[in-house]
C-alpha cells in the first residue's frame, strides 16, 4: 500500500452536501486538498464554507460525470480523486418495497456511481488517482428488512472489488469503505419503511476522519471492523 499526499490533490466529493459527505469534504480541505463539491443543492454546498467550485448534479444522471469532468478541467486542469458519499436507504420486507423504490436504490447506490466512474476514469488514469466508494456494513452482513438496500450496497462493493483489479495497470487505486451504522440521520429519511431499532451508531466525524486517513495510508479495503 502506497501513501497518498492529499495536499494539493484535486478531488471531487459527490454527495458533499450530505451529513457524512460534508464532513469528509472538510477533512480533505483541512489537509490541503483542492475540492469540487458535488451535490443536488447549490445553497447547501455553498453553506459548507469551503473555498471550492460547486457542481450541481444528480448522481443518477448519466451526464453528471461529464459535468464533473468539465468542471475539474476548468478549475484544476484534471482530477486526482473521486469520492462518492451519495446514497439512499429503504426499510421493510421486500414484499412491501415498491418497485420504484428498488429502482431508486439501485440508481443512486449502484448505477449512478458506475456512470460517474466510467466518465471520470480518463482523468483519473492520467493522474494515477483514486476512486473511493462509501458502501455500508450491510454489504458484508445483509439484514432482513433491508433486502433491497443490502443488495445495492453489496453491488457497490462488488464494483470496487472488480475495478481494483481492472485498473491495476492504470495505477488507479480503488477504495471500498463499509462503515458500520453511523449517526448521520440517513435512517430517519428512508425512501420507504421505518428503520428498525438500531444500536447507537458511530460519530460521523470519526468515520469521516477514518475515511480520509485510509486515503492517505493507501488502505483499499476498509470493512466495518476497521472502524473500531
């Protein structure tokens, strides 16, 4: 595992207006990274107080990656990293999960990230940069009442595992991060259903810090156990 210098690194943070994404963005900025803040709400991105270009885009939009690539070239002349913190959740038995919710889970958690990586890979190959996908503990320990959500996160982890080998010659690092339940508030905003009783989650600040430390240290596979 080779270490990565973050000072001056050009990194697109997708989902930067979210609870975890915003904290990761601040951690990266604090280490001197030059960011592109990507999200759906321009006002919330601007409110982060980070001096960085803002890109308004939907992760499930196939053209979002083109928009990010254009912004990265215009602002920095390229891109060294793509960090995807966007995601949605749903709860309840599969029988009670509407078709449109299953579609949205996979569009946001799997298909959109594939679109993004596919369009940004030329820039990342130029810089021998990195891709980091934030999956979830359910990718390794699927739970009843979260069948579709667990499947979408497991699929996202499968993307990272396959890409890691696929991109070895290009020297693009691929990080798969599967944190335990974290108190981001996402469980209170499901697409459908109601969250089961969950144990106290990790502090999102600590999770964000651990993720950024993994980028610096070159840790590619960060399972739930890696968060303590």
